[in-house]
């Protein structure tokens, strides 16, 4: 088995999906599977790592901090040399021509879907999820499922988008939850109890599809009620100015990007409650990272993140600031120690080794005994 991972990322703030691809790739390599990772960047570069080669292809900025590979034939050239038995694509746009190469070469193809398009478009445009959004998304998804041998989603919420179109196309659909780094994200030893101020935290990209506005508005609602509160916001993005204006005089502190995941973990662990309130999140690594730090989470009543939070380790409400503020108050009224213990226990149910094993099984399922001929010689496909 030889796996090529193909991804388009945002950059330093690309967050959950970048982490997922890196952790899966490391797991493949640790299992003895050769792995190539292809990502966009400012310039061409190739780096050899203990987990396989990482190839960065020059790619233009396309808005909002994103870079996108617009020359898929250059990816094909890399694949011809690497001769994968399967490709794993976490992109639904410019890398689609690569799947046609894979089909011709009898190389297995896996779509790792990291966003639900109807939810993302709804949050970005404010148009809701009516026919104007659903119809074009369904058309695109019908095309997508016919390009791949298998589609992988990370939650029941994400699976709903593909269930009918995948069945109609005869394309396999798998739900594989992601994991969390339990060693880096962990409770702070001998953490002090709650003080006079309720400490809230929000970590994530400050762009509309991640709903940071809803988190800030929740803190503002609590402040207006007279609740002693402080919200620490970690992350960067195009809407920071809007969020600062929304916060006004409320005690909301914007820290920007935190260098080092260990430092982010320590800050998450010091909070009383984490706000991860995006209703369109297909999974929610930020939720798991907070839970792993022993910090209970308030989330939206629907979406992939809701599937990670149970009644012992958090609370939820419809995505409305006042209702979410009620959920925060209810959660903060519980005894702190049991909630924090339950948060850590919940995170421990999601380990990367399980995710890696499940993904390797998917790749094995699309890998056949056919032969491919890379440049410079013949390589036999074996599972």
C-alpha cells in the first residue's frame, strides 16, 4: 500500500483539517505505509520527514488567506513518480482532475470530506439552508461521489449530506471520527477552582463559517446580565475587526494566533467553559481539544460538534446568544470537578490510533491487485 494525501490548506490558521491530515499521515507512516503529502504554498519545495515526503506546490492566494493549487497536472506528475496505490483528497474543487488520472491508472480514490457545503455556504452568505443553497450543493455532491471510490465523513451530521447521493451512485460512504492528541491536550495539574470571574475561551479561525461572532455575542449577553465573565479568544482571521466591534466594552480579549499547541493547551485548561458554538461544524477538533484539557464545552444544539458533547461534560442550545448564555450559566452552576473529569473521559474515547486504523482499512478496500507503471520502472500494487 502507498498513500498520497492531497490537500488545499489556508495556511498557519488552517486548524482542524491540517491537524487531521498530518496525524493520519503520521499514523500511515508509523504503520509502515509509504506516504506522500501534497499541499499548496508560496513556492515550490520538497521536504523529507520521518513520515514521508511533503511537497509544497506554488499556489496563488485566492482570498481570505487561502491558497489553492490551480495546476492539477503538476500533482499528477508527482503521483506518476510516487506511484500510489490510493489517493486521499481533502479538497472538493481544483484537485478533481486528479481523480480522473486515478481512475485511468486504476488507483484507488478516497474523498476525506472536512466540510458540509450547504452549512458552510449558509454561514458564509447568511442565506440559510433553503433551496437556493441546497439545490446547487446537491448537484455538486452528485458529481463528487461519482469521482471517488469512497467518501469518508467524520460525523453523522456530515454523513447526511452524502447519504442519498452516495447510495444512488453506488459509492461507499464511511463515518470515521477523528482523534485528539491526548498527550499535548491535558488538564493542568493542581488547577485552582473557579474564581469570582467565569473564564470562557474560544479557539478557532475568525471567519464567518466558524461562528466566532456567536461566541463573542454569547459573552456579551452574559456581561449584560451582570455575570462576572471574561472571554479569551485565540485565533486569527478576516473578521477580527467585526468581532472587536461586536464585543464593545465587554471583557473579551483577542490574543491572536498562539505559537505552539502546548501553550494553547495550557490556556484551554485554565478556562472554566469553552465556547465551540458553530452549528455547521462537521466534527470539531477544537471541541475535543478543550475536553481533553478537562474544560467543559458549550456548543450548538446541532452540527458535528454536538455529537462530541454529552450531558456530563457540557451543554448545548440553539445557536442564539441568549440561549447559549443560558447554557453557560447552567453548566457553570454544576460542581466543577465532576464536569472536568467527565470532559477528559469523553475526549479519551477519541484516539488517533483508532482513526488511523479505520482509514487504513478504507484505503485497503480501494486498493486492488492491478499494476501501475511509474516513471523509471514498474511498481506492483499490493495491499
